[in-house]
C-alpha cells in the first residue's frame, strides 16, 4: 500500500466522520463547524486527484464564503428551538444510518467484488490538464454555463428567503 493510498483512506475516513458528526449534532453552529472540517477534507482529496483549482475553490468558496453565510443565517434565525431540533435529529439519525449502510455496501462491492482494473489501463492523454484553471474555465463558461447561472439564481433566492424568514420573526 502506497503513502498516497494511506493518505486517501485517512482523508476519506475523516470526511465521513465529520459528515456523520455534522448530521447528529444538536447545535446548528457545531454542525457548521463539522461541515467546515469536511470541506477541508474534500479539498485535500481534490489535491490527491491533482485537481488543484477545485481544491482552492473548495476552500475559498465553500469554506470561506458559503460557510460564513450559513453561520450568519444560523445566528440570524436563532435555530435553538429544542422541540423541532430533537425530532429532526431523530429523523436525520435514521437517514444517516441507512445512507451509511448503502455507502458501506458500495465500498465493499468496489473493493472486494468488482476487482481491480486491467493491467494495461492508463490515464488518457488529456487528463493531465483536468484540474487546471483553463480547462475548468472552458467547461464552466462553455458547456455548463446554463447550470452555472441557474445555481447562482438559486443561491440568490435562498439568501432572500432567509432574510424574509428572519424579518417575519421580528
């Protein structure tokens, strides 16, 4: 087993652990902190895939900007209502257990049933440039321009909805 494989398994276990802890926490703020830790683990996994741009964007955009927005909304809405949070946690726990069992069965299948790839398989010639700024820019503003714009509109709508919900309470 190579060092890269060991680092991958450590990061994967860390990502899964922080994701589960994020779902089962009672406090939304602690859940947000576990989500930030999960984002860092995903960024490190992107680095293992040699997708440097995605790793940097993961940290800057998600861990920086989006999580600041999420923490701001959590503090703005004051989500510490115990009754609703407990029922949500119970439902989330069961959903987490079912999803974890499904993912574990997929992992067991991939490692023990599917086998290893053929000996002669290699990375295609264009795969070296997959994580570069140029290839990501061409894909994002070329082939995926419409989904990119739809996502930005959905995020804007979510922000406006959070502000409207916060104003109703006051």
